[in-house]
C-alpha cells in the first residue's frame, strides 16, 4: 500500500485490515463505554493489503541449486482477497498506524470467516443438468 512517498509491505501470511468502527450505541439507544466494546473476542474490518502467503521449501526433485529457478521463492496462497470483510480474533491482531490512519495486522490463522461480494454471474444458483 502506498501513501505519499512511503510504501507499506505486508510480509508472510499476514493481512492488513482497516478496522470497522465499534458500535458504541446499543439498538435501544444506550451508549456503551469504550472498555465494554474492547472486551469482545471477535473484531471485523475490510482487508486492505495482504502478504504473499506461507513460504514453501524448494521442491525435493530440484537437484541443481545453481539454476535461477532454484532460488525463486514460492508461497502457499491465501484465500483472502483485497476488499473482503474479515472477522478475526481481536487478541491476535496488532494495531499499527500508517500515515495517521489506524490499521490492524492480523495473522492468517486468526481469521475466522470472510465475507466477499461476488458477481452474480460467477456462480450459478442451479446445478447443471445431468447427462
């Protein structure tokens, strides 16, 4: 993510999340103190940036380490995409500030569920007919 002259890189299997504003007001109109909202175990936010994934070792069948492809890093991809809404364990997240804006760095293993807006044409609602 780039802001001004600075660029923020997310490494490994971590995800950068823009946290949602916590509800400080109940449905009936009561205002809650900040300490009550912070005690919840799960938080949510929108995924802004993500790392490359979990690093993988080189293949076992590769016996020629002098080749250029031998040193090329490989990563196990993550299911997370930019723009996803993620629910994750609050205690696993680390709060940071980048260019005055608050963000959370969340390990991939702490993410519980993802909510993604998919185009309606991507997945049909009915099964294809049997042949």
